[in-house]
């Protein structure tokens, strides 16, 4: 398996591969990921999970007899950079499919050009808004509602808190979650008393946290990834709000552990099967989760497996679609992806169809806390 990063790698590829026939013997998967910027922790792991899956599949012959070759472009967690990377992978690298990371804005910005080229997109992010772009895009991300419902259900069933604040960053995904969270709160007997925003690189969110507290909010439901979660937890502690809870979005375990150092059990988060395998009932799904965790730990000791598992699943979904459609690119591959249903991955079961391009249809999340340095179910 060849893994190409950036222009230098493309030049190296031309120099080393030589003949066009060598290129035709590989199956080229392009990936736009935020290897730097706010999405770096998750997107680096997504890339690494893709690489693990590609290695495993290549050991069995690849996809339809063609070895997988990954082309990875760092979008720096910025939409403009994503567009540049997508264009390069289409024009210079001639990728057959995209399997891109969690920077929704970047995937959205490039979607028009990708669709015109009739290249399918498997995404870590939510789907683009335009129907013509959704037709070619397939998301492995559980619907935002699932993250919100898991936290709201916990507040309703396990606490006396009924007034909450929402804290979100300006990304498309976080904005979608914020709007949905405000809309469905009454279904769980909750009142949103404050809605606050922040920038991913803000040094503190004391003002926003203070406003939630002044409005009577007993908990902050946060939408957004990365170090801002740790910042929020520390600010809650610094302000002496010793009863306020913080419920965070799905993220890397290193973020969760750092935030828990500030708030202990008052910090909770949305977790997946690979982050807390014991939360999954015994059976095939748990076996897959535990097997992946072992693979991941052997190659990346000490790193959280969540985003890596999702990257692993994405490549295996592509392989399954190719097996179903007996084709690996263009309209035939797009049609085949719609037929991947009941596919048991590491994170959850995926169900795509002509009308369902967000493949996660059942809520896979549990609420977790950190105790003695380990993530466990609440």
C-alpha cells in the first residue's frame, strides 16, 4: 500500500511508479483530513484507521484484485484548504473515491466539484445540504440527534437538572446540533436558558460559562471537538461552579481525560463501543470492537481508538460496496454503496439505501465518565 501526503509525495509517486500500467493496478482512495487545526486529533486517527484497514485488505488482495493506494491531503481544518486538496487529488492523483475526515465545512466546499466529476464520497462528517451533492455522498457519522438524545436522556433520567445551556463552535456540524438541541429539549422536559458560541482557538470561555450560570443553567451541553472542551471544564472549575455539569460531544479520549481532571464525575461525554467495549453486549459486535482495539493498541499504544475505528469501518464499507457492485468507481460504485445494508462494522451496524445516505440508523452511544484514568459507562 502506498500512502501519499501532499505535493512532494505526488512527485515521488511519479518518479517511483513510472509506468501507467502500475497506476492502473491500484485502487486509489483520496482523503481530505484536518491533520492540523482544530480537527487534528480526530482526523489523524481517522487517517490511521484507514491505513490499518487498507493494510488488512491489501493482505487479502485489495479491492477487486487491486491493491489500495491512499492519497491524503491536509486541509488544515479549513474549507479553502480542503478545496485545494480535493482538486489536486482529482486532477493529479486520479482517485476513484473519496473517504474524507470530519471537517464538514471542507467537505461541503468541495462537494460540487467532486459531484461534477462523478466521484463518490464516504464522509466522517454530515452530508452536504444540496440534494444533488447528497446523491454522491455517504456518511458514516451517526445523526447529530443521537448525540443530543443520549445526553438529554441522561439528564432527564439520572439528574434533577431541567435548565441547561448550549455551547457550540461555528462549524456546520456544531450549528446543526445546536439548532436541533434547542428544538428537541422540551421532549425531554428540558429548558434551554442560554445559547453561547465560541471559536475553537479561544483561550477561555469564562464569559459564556458565566452567562449560562446566570441564566440558571445547571449543565452545559457542548457541541464541538478538541481542546475547547478541556478549556470549558477548567473554566467551570475556576468560576467555582461546583454543581454545574458538562456534557461533551463525541471526541478523542485524551480530551475526555484532560477535562475529567478538572471536573471529575461532573464531566460526562458521548462514547462509542471501542472507547468502552464492556458497554456492548456479548456477541459479534463486541468481538469486532475488541479485535479492533487490540489491533489499534498494538500499532498506536496509548491512543484513543474511536476515530480510528470509524476510519477502519469507512474503508471496509467501500470494500463491501465494491464486492456487491463488482465495480469500484463512478456511478456503479455510487449505486453499490446504496446497497450496503446490515453491514456490521466496529462502531455499529451500517444501513445505506437509495433514500438513506447516513448509514447509522440506530443510536450506538453510551454516556461515559473517566474514573481512575479509564473511560467507563456512567
